[in-house]
């Protein structure tokens, strides 16, 4: 097995990355409704979000503004919405918070056959966020 830089010390090695037409509104929605913590937000001179990092538990997502230029923006130009799964301890409390902030709930908290309790919501730009208690075992 080949060792990879940045995969030790408990840091996640996979970061979902999303682009938004209104990245500032997305950051507000994700922090207020879903409880993410903004770790970093870098804006261009024109106010576009060049790069942002939002944490939840021991994971994080990265996001930015659509139309800001660059290779990634160009590659994502015609991409559709994204689905992201996030592990949380208390699905029902997390769901209540999302509802209080007006999130579109696609599936209420539901016990799954495989032992997880999950719910699903859609953000203002159509991305689907699933929150649940299932955490895959990843070998070291």
C-alpha cells in the first residue's frame, strides 16, 4: 500500500466540494440550519467566494462561487447537484434545527434496516444532504 500525504493525524482524506451561484448564502444556510462551522472563507475583490471550508464533526466540505474562473470552475460548469452524507450523533435534534431554519425536508428521521437513523434535506441550490448515525468503518 502506498502512503499518501495528509492522511495521518485523524484528518479526513475526502472532502466533498460544491460550487454555488450564491456561495455566501450557502455558507449562511449550512452553518445556521445544518450546524456547520466556517473554518475559512476567502473572498475575491469582487466579493465572490474563492474558497471556503466548513466543518461538521471530524469532516468538512469545501465550497466556492460558481463563475469565478479557474480550472475547477470550468470543469464544474455543467455539473448537476451533489449529494453529501454527514454523520451526526443526534439525528432528531439535527432535523429539528434544519426544520427551524426552513430547510426543505425530503425524508424525515427514519430508522433504516441497516441500523442507521437518517433524514434527508435539500439546500437552496438543490444539493441533497443526508444526515445519519451510520459511520462506515474505514481501515487504516
